[in-house]
C-alpha cells in the first residue's frame, strides 16, 4: 500500500469517479491511475469502486470507508511534512485564508501588513466566497484558515473560535432625509428605515440574518431593492440613489466614504461575532499562531491549544463563554 495509491482513490472520489479528470489534476496518465487503483484493490482483497466496462460507476460500501480513512492518512502525512518544515525553518512557508469580501477588505489589511513585515518569506493567498464555500475550502485543506460570521452550521467539522463582535451602520448620501439622524446618535428607528428602499448584503453574508431577524421581530417588512456580497458595491448603489445602505460598521471609511453619512444602527440589531477556524488535526506553525493572535489578541497559543482539545462545539463555547470579545 502506497500513499500515491491512497491519493489516487481520494482524488477519483473527489472528481466524481472521472479517472481522466483525476489524471489531469494529478499530472499523470489515466492508465497509470487505473492500474494503481487495481493494484490497491488486489492487495486489500476488496473492490473500492463498482465498474461498468472501463468506467467507474459508484463507490462500494467498504470502498467509502477506505476512502474516508485514506483521506485522514493523507492529511496526517501532510501534517508530518509541516512539522518537518517547522523544524527546518519556522519563518518560511505558505498560508491560505478563506473569507468574505468584508473581512478581506476591512478587517484584515492591517493584520496582513504586520504579518508581511514579520514573515516576509511566507507566501499569502486570500480566497473569497460564501460561508459554505469558505467552510469547504478549509475542510478540504485548500485553505488553512476560515474567517466568517454567517452560516456557522457549515463549519461543524472545523475548530471555530470567536474573534470579535461587530454591528451595523446605515449609510446615505448627504442630502438624504435620514442624514440628519447622524447628529442625534441612537434616534434612528427601524420604522424610519422601512420608509425607504434598502440596499444591503445577500442573505447568508456578513450578518444579514441578524438584520432580517430584527425586522421580523418588529413586524416590519423592509423593501430590499438591491443586494450584493461586496460592501463597496453596496455603497456604490447607495451613491446612485437606489436606497438606504445597511452595512457592517467597520466597512465605512472616513476618507473614501466622505460623500456618505454614517448613522450608527448598533442599537437596532443584535451584534454579530466573527470567527476564525481550521480543520481538526492541523499542525499550527508559529506564524499561523501569530496571525491568529494578531487578528484576535485573546486567542493566544495556549487558548488555541485548549480549543483544539475540545471534542465538541459546545465545549468550545464553554471555553470562550467568559472571554470579553473586542468590538469593531
């Protein structure tokens, strides 16, 4: 049994049993992949895949168990390599972060800038997507960290830790009827907002569910006329007069958004919590631990280690229950 054979069966499963696509992805030949799978099946004495002629049609019951175990073995092998790299040079490597546009654009730039100063030989990659896509990228190993606020149900297979709380703001052009509310903090109401068309996030992005919950609880029906995943796009359409913008407070920039008025709306909505997470069994190199702590100072290495020891999400919630989170 070889690691190469285990990699082949895992990749074939990931490519919907398409051996040709698997071979292309692994930069090898289709006959070579088929041969190695056959050799592994012969060695184990079971069929991993059901065949129809030369084509694989489905995974056998025992085959699925073998593939799942092979996936774990490959991840552990990758961890061994990471440990070896850590010992040889702890300041060289790669780091991939999967997150939303709002986090990438407004929460992470200063963190990444400081990280680059401290670790100039670590290559950084940023991938953006929906909460489900972010979770999949981290769970599959395509990303080291997942940073997200919404859709925590997608992250059950990851070790997710709370980073900070944040809330929302209303943004309008300076000549908008609601602009005067900026001079009287805490006076804007949901009733004020529903008198106007609303421009905000797509459901499932950047705390959108908390926004919807607030209107439902008040028995109000907002007129959402435009949605986007990108906060800068939302602000662009607010400028065009599409409606009142509701965005993450941290996404308002005093300089670049000076043509818009920011009205604090934190009293109208329940705060959201942004989390950072990684898959179980991940070997966290020193620079990875440093990035976590720079993003969330309370997540020092010792606390992260305790989170890794928790078996369930409920245990992790208990671990962080009494930790006061920063507010952005």
